[in-house]
């Protein structure tokens, strides 16, 4: 058989890219449904994003909230493509206004492949009260030494506002947005989803513990051992199966 021509090689490369992007779209749509089912955005508003590896393009939710749709049925066609500057490149639905929250974090952090913006109740309450969430309990170590609070309560709908979130996050994985919600970042779509749940579970536990007495954070040594090395991979690997089951499409004969 003859070696593929240049045109054939380009065709195969394009097909491979499109298949990879479709897989990312499916995973991202699934995470929206899971976060909705898990109550991470009580008013069904919020969004997740994913960088397309090796490009300056990002997959993000279209503004389906504008038509009153719930995020419990997000599908691949609801995901659109923007570049890191926020320009809308592909897709039928205008991207969400707060895309700059995602994009500025990704610009500053090449290690970040996915961002979730949620309005989870307990974590948001800490911002309302101006109390930092501490690393407590089984799920809290990744949030050490504490979760910063952005002292700004408006929409993150410009690059400048996105940079405020990114600057505050620094090398961490979470920020609480005062009177608004949270932003979390991770190295994959699934891990960003797990981080959003872990932040809410940690905030909930911190709040309950605070009713009982002084809150004792996880030791620095334990935080370090989870934040670095193999235990970090373990932290995420053991959790995904649990959250994946929340997908209302799980077990249905659909390409999820
Ligand atoms: Zn928001």
C-alpha cells in the first residue's frame, strides 16, 4: 500500500482532532449534568470549561440559561468554542458572559485544563460572611492553607475581572467570589468537577464543626502529602466513579 499523501495525512489529522474534541464535548456536557444533579448551582446557573490540548481554544457552555433551560440536560451542541481572548469561534449559541473567569485562569496557568464556576450554597456562604474555608475533613486537604475570597461581588464578564480571580487563585485550585459563588480549577474536566464538589463538602463540614467548637484544620504535613505526589492522583481517582453516577443519563443508551 502506498504511503498516505500530504492531503490524506491532513485529512486523518483533522478527523483525529475532531474526534478528540467531540470526546471533550461529551465529557464537558456530562459534567454540567452531574454538577446540576449534585446541586452545585441551585438556580441552575453556572458553567464549566475545557481547554482543547495543544491549542489556544477552549470549550465552554453556550448561554443556554438565557432561554430558561436547565443545565440537567446539557448536550454536546450546547458547548461552543472560544479562544483565550474570549472570541466566539464555533457553535450556535453565544458563549456565557463570564467566560473570562475561565480564560484568564487558563492563560495564567498552563497546567489548568478545566475550570468550573458554581454557586454552591455553603461555599458561597463563607464569602458572604467573609470567612475563609479551611482544609478540614477527608476532602479538604487540596484547599490548604485556606480558600481566598475575592472582595468583588459583580459578574466576572471582562478580562480585567477574570484576572482578579486568576491573580487571587495563584497556584491554588479554588477561589470564593463574595456574594456570588466559586471558581475551581484542575488538570482535567473530571477533576475540576470533583474539586467543585470537594469544596462544597469541605465548606459544609467546616460550618457544622464551627457550631460545635473551634475549627481544627488538617495538619500542614497532611495537606502537603495530599497536595504533592501520588496521593493527589489517588484523591481524584477514588472519587470520580461516585460523582459520575449522578449523571441523569448514566445507564441510558446515549453517548455520554
Ligand atoms: Zn456567576
